């Protein structure tokens, strides 16, 4: 049971990290496209 909870938390952390990176990338990409 504990390993299952830890795995769920790990998956959630990875998902949050990926979403944060994508949002950060899109926010940085927007002004760069406007410059072009």
C-alpha cells in the first residue's frame, strides 16, 4: 500500500514538473515569436 502511494506521489510530481516546464516554455516562446 505504501509503495503504491509513493508511486502515485512520484507520478504526480513528474506530471506537475512536466506541466510547469511546458507552461514556462510557452511563456518564453511567446515574446520570441513576436520579435520575429
